[in-house]
C-alpha cells in the first residue's frame, strides 16, 4: 500500500478497521470475499465466480429497462463451435441459467 502512495497512518487505520475477522462464519466469509473483490478489482471472472459460489459481494442487479437481463448473469453461452460439434450440448436460452454448482439464491 505504501508503494501506491498510501500514508502509514491510512494503512494503520485501514487495518484497524478491516484487519480482523469478526462475527459469524457467514460474516467472516463476507469480509474475506469483499477484501478479495477489492484486491481483484478488474479481474472480472474471479469476482463473478466468487459471487456465484458464495453470494458475496452483495451485488444488486441493474433494473431491466437499463440492463439486457433481469438479474446478474449466472453463466456464459457455449461457443458456437462447441455447440455445433458436440451433440451432447444444448445452448443455454439465457445467461440466467445456472451451472450445476451455482446453488445460491
């Protein structure tokens, strides 16, 4: 943090506020994933997968008039060449279809 120009006082204050896990197991998981989200800012797939896996960070979908889908996408479409060459795969109807391990609400 200091190499990014953050002062030692700001580092100490941040660690005092966020440096210790507290609360229930769910609250601690949320704290960990939120910090991971901050650390991985710009790494879209990692944070998106964490959200689908844990439900954290608490993402709010954009309303339908603005967004294409009425919710946060839960999966990606299969590539065309995969669908056309593999008879066992059916293309998903929407990005809101879940993968098998995405069981969180």
